[in-house]
């Protein structure tokens, strides 16, 4: 396998920088779509119900493509899968930008499929391009770029909306998908293997995941935290900002604080190598409980902002070691399939939380729902940390990241 020289900084290697640029472009383009289409609603070129249908179609395409993309990325060249995923997203974006609603829905399914297929391929390609001793730094560099983009991009997009149409901005994301398709480096040549049916190969990936109890425990904690913690941010924070404080400032400050904290967390974990990396990672994930907890009581807005900074730090203290552990521990020829399981469960359950929280608030009240969300965010990572192999995110004890 071709890897980076062990003692050379990953940030100075051209092959990694190409991978970093492509992965960042993919994530930014994926994140940008809901925001850009939201501007279309404000311009009255798309109805709110139409927005919901288009975004639901995108999510459906994403969730269907993630496991298929994982199987294909383990079967064929990871670089090739990234290329075709980028091409699919590239050609479907103009149809989303300029088509009528039925065409937009079909195109959104295809766009979501492209977005989903490249995720596990990028995870596996990172393991091929980057030496094991440098993967934590590499994963931190990728997530840092994503957080910078999500912090800066809304303002840039709003400024562009004053100059060009929303459709033109959406069409501009084609440049990002062109980067995804053309820029990534080639990885290692994969050893030819016997190929079965798609569902059988996915089940092989599931069996590989079951060999790693820390992964199953962590995936459960991550999925639960995403379902209730992210939901608390998405739904409860706007309500608290409006009803308790009477201003949008708390909403804006909280979401910005989350991104700033994530930037800080990426910088910390790029260099920090905790002795018990799994416990440290699950401790970071448990910090998500401070988001709903801070909104439970009538505290000063500064407390909410500080809590969201801590949440942002914590999620990256979890994410980076989590991705690095998968790249280190999982069998290389099954890595994309296991990564697809990670994305499928963690992303797939988030909409369930969004669907349930509003009826729960109507039935039991905001305070009760926030209390339950906080408890679940604290307890789920703590339970995952009790699994013996979770201490080092490895069935072997201990190994360096």
C-alpha cells in the first residue's frame, strides 16, 4: 500500500491536500443545498411544502446510496467511486436549480445519491492515502475545514444572493462537485476478491462491524445523541430564543458558538493523544448533553453560548478519534461498508428525532423534553464507555492512533 512518509507532516503532502480539498468540497456542497433552497423560499420561487418534498427526496437518495456506495467502494477503486459520485451530483444539480417541482424531486434523489455514495469511499480512501500515524491529524484537518466552511458560508451565500439569483448560486455548487470528481488522488490497488450480491456483501460488512464491540456501542451512542441532541438544537433553541429571550440573538449566538467550539475541538484533537482515547472520545460526546441542559433553565444567554462551545469541542473530540479508529481497526477491504453503516445509522435516525420532538413538546412540554434529551445525551456515551474495548476503541490494548 502506498502511504505518506511516516515522519512527514500530512499537511505538507500534495496527495493528502488533494484528498482534503475534494472531501471538503463534497461536505460543503452537501451542507449548502438546504440553505440555498431556503433562500428560494424567501424569494418565493419555491414554496415551503415544495422545499420539504425536495429535501426529503435528497435524504432518501442519500440513505439508499450510502450502503450501496459502501459495497461498491470495497468492491472497486475508491477513487473511481468518488469520481462517479461527483459526476452524478454534478449533472443533477442543474436540474434542481432550473427544473419544475417533479424534476427537482427526481434530481434531488440523484443528488442525494451522489452525496451519500462518496461518504464511505472518502473514509476508505483516507486510510489508503494517509499513514496510520498521521490519520488523526488528517481527520482533524478535514473536519476543521468543514467547520470553517459552515461558519463562513452562510454570510457569503447571503451576500451572493444580493447579486445573483438563488438558482445561479445553486448552479455554482457544480464547481464543488467538479473538484470532487477530478481532484482526489489515486489510492492503493485493491486485491481482487470474489464478489457476491450487493446485500450479501453488505451483510459481510455488518459481520465485520460485529467483531468490534466498541464500534457497535459507539454507533448506538452516536445515533441516540444525534437523534435527540441535534434535534434539541434544531427545534428547541429557536423556541427558547424567541419565547424566553424575545430575540434571535440567542439562536444566532448558540449556533455560531457550536461551530467555534468545533473548530477549537479539531485543533485540540489534532495533537492530543489521550492514553484512554475511547473514554476521552465518549466523554466528548457526552458534552452534547449540555445543549438541552442549558436551555432547560432561565439562565443568562452567556451560559447557553458557553454550553454550545463545549458541545462543539466535544463532538470533535469524539468524531476524529472515531473515524481514525475505524480506519485503523476495521479490515481494509471492508472499511467502506463499515463506514457506510456508521453514516446510515447516525444520519438515518436524526430525521426520526425531528419527527418526534414536536409532538413530544406539545404533549409533555418543552422542559420535560429537554430534561429527557439531556439525560439521554449524558447516559448513552457513558453506557458505551462501559464496553471493555471502548476504552481504547480497539479489541487490542492499547494501540497508537
